[in-house]
């Protein structure tokens, strides 16, 4: 029981929650593809639900790791904000890259 308290009380877990919030908010954008184009290359011919679920785990985890390591949050407020901001940054970068990939595909 102590391990559960340690995990859910950790700063990293709170940072991950902030990252999850940013990811959930990004799902309202039709043009955002997240890590799905990459995942389709790694795991070809899977069902769309597989890619959606894996993206839901991978993208916030990347955002939480970056936020935790680079921003070093020390409180609940700073950890949630760190998760939101770094995941938002990742989402913006991936959205831009996905749009560029789509434009190149359309040109060919």
C-alpha cells in the first residue's frame, strides 16, 4: 500500500497528469495526429484503436519526462503546469511536422 502512496504522491505522477490534460485537450483538433504516423511505421497494419491508445500513453509520457527532467517541478502546481506546458509544446511541434508531412504527401 505504501508503494501506491509513493507513486500517486510523486511529482512525476503529477507532471504526468498535467501532460495527460494537455493531450486530452489536443484531441479536439482534427488535424493533430500526435505520434500516430510514427507508430504506424513501427507497428504496421494495426487497428485505429491500437494507435489511438498507444498515442494516448506515449505522447503524455514523453511530455512528462521532458517536463520532469528539464523543469524540475517541486510542488503540485508547478508539476501540473510543467506537464501542461511541455506536452503542449510537443503537441505544437508534432502538429507542425504532421502538417508538413501531409503537404509533402499531397504534392507527390
